C-alpha cells in the first residue's frame, strides 16, 4: 500500500510539473528507485552472496576463520544504498552489524572510501572489532560482464609501481585522515595503510587501511583483490585478502585483520 501511494504521488508530481521541472524530478525519482532497488537485492541475496564469497576463498586456500555476513553499504553522500559488503570479525560483533556506512574523503591525488560497520540502518553507530572482507557492486540493468586481464606493458608497469610508491610514502598521513573520519574508538585496534593489488593483472591499483591487533597488522605485506561475478552478473564481488606475501602464488591470509578503507589514486598524465 505504501509503495502504491508513493508511485501515485510521484506520477502526480510529474504531471503537474513543467517540462524542465518534470525532467529534473524524473531523474530524482529514478535515482531514488535505484537506491531502494539495490537495498532490496542485497537483502534478498545476502546469505547466498556470503556463501559464494566464502566458497571462493576456501578454493583459493585463504579462508576467513571468523564469522562473516553480507550487509548493504549506505553512502552518507548519496543518502542511500550503493552496494554491499561482507563483514568479518567475532560472531557476537558481526551479528550486530546492520550496514556499512561509506564516507568519501580526498587527500591530494587520493580518493578515500572509509568503510564503517554500523549496528543501525538509520544512523552511524560503529561496531568495533569488525572489518570488511569483500565489496559488492550491484547492477540493476544489464549486469556486469566478465573482463579478461590484459598483459601489462611498460607504461602500465610504471603506473602500478608509481601507485605502490605513492601509497607507501603517504601511508601515515592517509591512516591519520581515515581514523579521524571513521570515529574509531577501539583503543586495542591498530591500523595501517598498505598498497593493494589485483590478482587479475598482478598490478597495484591503490591502497587499503587494515585493522586488527598490532601483531597481526604488522604481518600484512599487502592486500590482494580478487574479482568474480554472481547471479549472472547481477553482482560483481571484489574479495579483499590481507596477506603476508606480495607474491600472488603465495597467498596466505593474515587472520584477524579486516579492511576499514580503500584508496584510489589518480595518476598524473
């Protein structure tokens, strides 16, 4: 009933608005429908996605030895659902998580997506001791397509190396910015920013903040990202694996470590 009333109201607004106003209102309504649609699809497929991700990591011999759960990602900027995340941590803490809030910040050439697990869908109330182990994009139309890795040429190798060096050099500064934005209160948690690479092309694509005990976080050499598609391309899953080795042939997950931010870098042309 509420959905029907919402649609009737939307149509009435479109009919009574001027042409330019109707076009603007139409864009707003389509955006609202998209954000609601993403939330619905995530909720309906959460358990299947969680199992899919865990099955892949087991096949890759890097299983998560903690509780996991798939929840929607809410963007504070867009004020709506923008995707999903798999969270990991102690079972009692994971059970509290209802959503992950995404807060975007910029620092020089870096774009930071701070990811904060929350026990509420309506307000940001951080759940401590929980990190992110996968990010999930949702396609409402068409679906994502399989992409095949391309060989890395000299230019791509130089760009990947530049990303790794820049992330390492700015690591402490990026880490401070993320901790201030993310409302971190857990005195036991230790954080660090390290380079992130993709298993598809074996190239550095940015950085990530990892969180855990000091002993565990200091073991992490890098974060590897592995991509796969679920449900005929409706979902694109990016599995994030903190490992103690930069060699993709020696993937060994560092248990007890989760991600709390991902960082993109713009290469100056």
